[in-house]
C-alpha cells in the first residue's frame, strides 16, 4: 500500500520487479521545457529535506539506457490528451524517475506524489540524517483530478492571518493537490487589502477595538485591539507564490452586505444614521451599502485595483446575508428603486450584483458570488458558490450557471469535529473525518448536462472562533485531507467509499502533517493544550453546537 493522499487513479507496481530506486548526490534532475518551475520547487523542498543537490541534467538524451541516476520532468501532449492538463504519469523503474504531465500543473502534482513516496521526512526543511540513503518505491502511477476547482476558502477578515501564515497555507493546499485559494478579504469585522485610492479602508477599516471571544452569544470579550492588512506588494507576493504552486487565488470583496468595515471608513457608503465603528462581534450586521452612484463608482475603483493584483478569471463579490431593513426604511433607497423600476429589495440587490457582473465581464473577468445572488435574477455569465446547501447549486446548474459546491452542512470546517465535551469552541453540526470523506459534490438529481456546470468544490474556513494559526490548523486538519481526496479522486458513491482504507493511509499522512508542523486534531481527540475548557464548565457558553445530523437541503 502506497499510503498516498489523495489516492491516485491507478498505482500498480512497475517492472522489472518490486523494489526501490535509489536517489543520491549524483541524481540529476532533467527539467524539459515547461517544467523549470517544478524543478525549482523540487530543489527548494525535496532537495532541502533530503540534502540532495539534484543538479541539472545535461544534454537532450532521454534514453533509459544512457546511464546515470536521474529524475526527468516532461510535459507530454499524449498525457494531456489522455488525462488532461492536470493529469500526470509517474514511473519509477530500474532506469529513472519519470514524471510526465499533460501540462506544467500535471508535472507539479506528479512531483507532489513523488514527495509523498519518499516518506514523511521529505516534508521537513532540512535533512535529519545527512548520511541517509534515499530511495523511491518502483511504481507506475496514472492520475488525474475529478474536478477543475478544488478549493479552500480562508476568512482573514474575522481574524487576520499574517502573510507568512497565508504562504504556509498555500504550501498545505499544494501538498493536497488543491488548486484554488478563495481569499475572503473583507467583512464587517475588517478590511484586509490595501486600496491606494481609498486609504482609510485599511487605515480605519482594518482595525477593531476589541473582539467577541467565542460565539456571538458568549458574554466574553478580548479587549486587545485586533487587525492587520496586506499591502499590495504582499498580495503580489502571495499571488506569485500561489502561481508557482499552480494555485489560483480568487479574491473576495463582499458587497453589498458584510460591509461595515468599509462603511466605518467611509460613512457615505452606507445607510446608517450615525457613524459606525468596525464591528467587534459576529453574526449578520444590518449595515449594508447604499445603492448610490457614488457607491458604484467607489467600488469600481476598488475592483480596478483588485484586478490589477489578481489575475484570476473569477472575482468573488460575496452577495450573501445582505439584510434589507435599512433599504426598506430609507426614503433615498426607496426613491432609487422607483427610479430603476424595481419591484422590491431583492431586485435591488440583483441590480447591484448585475452592475458589477457587467463591469467585470467588460474587463474579461467572471463574477462569482454566494448563492443569495440567485434571488431576484442572475446575470447569464455569473457563477454561484452554493453554501446554504445543495439547493442553490441545483437551481443555478439547471439555469445554466456554473457552480462551486461548498454546502455548510458538509464542508464548513469551522463546524466541530466531534460531539465530546473537550472540543474547543463547539460550533455547528458534528462533521467528522468520515463525514467529510463521504461528501459528494454532485447532487444525484442533476442530469449529466446539468452536472457539467459543477466546476468543483471547496471547503470553507470561517475564523470567528479561530484567533490564531493553531486554531485554524485544528479545525482544518485532518478533514482537509479527506476533502482533498473527494475533490481529486473519482470515488464511488458515498456509502461505498472505503473509509477504513483512507484511515489506514492517514496513519502515514499524519506523520507528513507532523513534519510540516500542522496542529491537527489527533484521531483520539484534542490534546490537553488544544482543549478549551469553557467558563463554569459549560461548553456551550463559548460555542453554538447544533445537535443531530445536518439537513440535506
């Protein structure tokens, strides 16, 4: 058993016989055209962990009997035809280690598999034993992803994650063959990206005076001011670092709701009667953007700078949980609705979202938003992140819209992993490692034509109760490993999946996570320092556990 996570499509032993291929200081790395970036990554990671220099191979010779110990990286049009641009073949036999990809991304995913085959110590930053003799098991692996969108959303607005932590998470995504990083940059509790033409967005909007400790029903506060933001150069570095790992960064600027931090910085953007501060608690703020021409021009300026930083095809505009109370009470908003001949506030939100859909389309980008953007009508080219369940994604796919499936009942990783009393900050339904492994992104009621609109799937990490990197690790891992296999591998129906086999492979994967310094939840439960004893012994006072199985909606 190879203990690979995610499991490859096929991995028989290779001829001439079961055995191992040695790697040493004389092992040359041949990077054929298009694979130079993968070679740099291999030297920086596997080279650092093993102490092997992996010098450049010389000459154009590719014959197996040419002599010399070698790793060869190659883009092969035949692999692309058979397995797609992210597919790869990895052959380790008595002659060489050969990784052939349909494109550079396929070669990179093959290199990730090679790293796993070398063992957990290949995930360290320096060799444990400089005299160790390294080897790779002889295999022939043919592999490709099920979905083109295999993502993780990280909320850095509720609790800010410094740049180095974001770069670390990009490495963790790459190690699990995930290729989309959905970057939730703005919310009521903080604005996290520098916008040069609107400096108060970070000067004021990136900082809050205090923070709710635990769920919003908790009566506890952390009185230390909290905040932070990424400069535009930070963002350029993050995007470039992700690109080297064949990860697309999809930015999210949440409008017209979840915008209190922006309104606190520029009050004229909102509908409130009095000045606001950056929100210091959780939930859904009633403060939403005013649908004025000034607001449209303001956020067009924001998105102009965002597009210059993020080359992704998709730009996420949020669109979720926009409460309509202020719009209903505002004479100015009601007059705006009459001017636009809109029947109700749902149509007003649709008009707002459609404006930015048109604006993005004119600039060669595509809008994506949470499934509330379906309400009141959706522009033809827009895509949907289906978070409230499957229903939004089903409706969108049937209407011809592309969909990313991320239902909260299944893949919200802020939800607790166990029902025991020692779980820190117990939020939501219990979603165990096995529950995530049995998640199916494509609803069975879709026809094959409708199912083709499912671009893929992502897990979402909302950080209201994750105040530091260790807490993010605990909630995200090991469940992200199960999610990665769901997103990558062509698994059978949920009830037929071999979870016991996955658990057995996780024994090796936990050692990889240990080498990477991930503070995951151990299979036996939280370690003493991971537990969060609640005040007065009441675990619910810091959290919001929901009992029973989640509804299938």
